């Protein structure tokens, strides 16, 4: 077991990489200036907490840079929830389907323009719809401003009730068992992927990083990564269908990864 002094030295040695990943995440999610500095300081503090507990958990199953990329990316998700609240897709988007949920998440939550969101959706294989078709879907969804740390405090968000109708709540209650079944199936299918393949999916879809950012973060060549992501998704679909998940459920499940 490394000593505290050894862990501190490891942390300082990899601090430039940690800051680089923080900067990459902030740029992707629209944080700049003081907001980016705030997240970077917060992430450093989290890595130092409990005598470098996060570093102590490293088991050498990947490179330390890869491990730190995962940890810092997961910390950003925690930071985002604490600052902006937990995002929930609207009932209108859920009725429209997985593409609408993903489109709403990119535009309404993350602040992407329509053209940027369309590029993300096409590059991830979620849709081949034209810009006009996506614009019409977006026009049917309720207006929701992208959340920013300076706009809404975590305490205020925590005590603000979600805007959901009685029908919405009933629908959620009725489908909870099925949603749990699908989430469990997804977790099992992900476990069957190679560790680096799981990491690529997490960074690309859970953390919403571009393929270029994933390539830079993991020090992989960018061009072959597009086909690799397509192969990983096809493998994941195969595992899900082999587990008895229908093609429609697979499309819905993979389309809602970010929303879950």
C-alpha cells in the first residue's frame, strides 16, 4: 500500500494531466474563466480528500492517466449535479422518442447549437435525420434554458419541485420495473466489453465528449476511433439482444444513456 508521501508525489506528478482533463471537460460543457477554475480547484480537492483515497483505489488495470481521466470525468458529473441540479428529460421529449431526448439534452441542458447537436447525434449513430427534421423535433419540445452554476444555486434546485404532471408521474411509476430491468441488462452487457471499450463509451456518451476529445484524452488515433465506437456499439447491441432485449428496447436504451 503506497504511503501518503508517495501518493502526494504521484498526485503532483500527474497534476498537469489532471488539469488538462479538467480543461477539456470545461470546454466541452461550456465552462470558462472563473467557472472552469472553480471546477478544476474542486476536482483537485476531491482527489486529495481522505489522504488521496481516489489514487489509493488505483489497481493498475489501465494506465494511471486513463484511470485519472475516468475519475475526473465522473467528478465533473457530480459537480454538475451539485451546481445545476439533476437533469430530467421533458415528458414531450420522452413521447417523441430517444432521438428527441438526446437532442433536448444536448440543446436545452448543455447549450449546444442545433448544428452542433445534429453533428453529435449523427456521429454517434443515433440518427440520420436532416437538420430540418431535427429542427422540427426541437420546435415541439418545451423551452428550457441551459443551466449554469451562476444562474441557479444547488440549494435552490434541491428545493424546487420538478415540473411533472400526474399522468407523467403515473407513467413513470408503471414503467419503473421495466426501466430497472433494462438498466440491469445494460450493466451486464457493459461488463462483457473490454475495459478500454467501456471507458470509450463512458467518455463519448455519458460525458458527452467529442470523438476528438476522447482520442486526445486517451492518447488514441482519432480517425480509427469512429469505426471502433461503431464496433463497440454493435457489440453492445448484440449482448443486449442475446439477453432477450428487443431491438426497439435496445434503440430506446442506448438512445437514453445520457439521460439516465
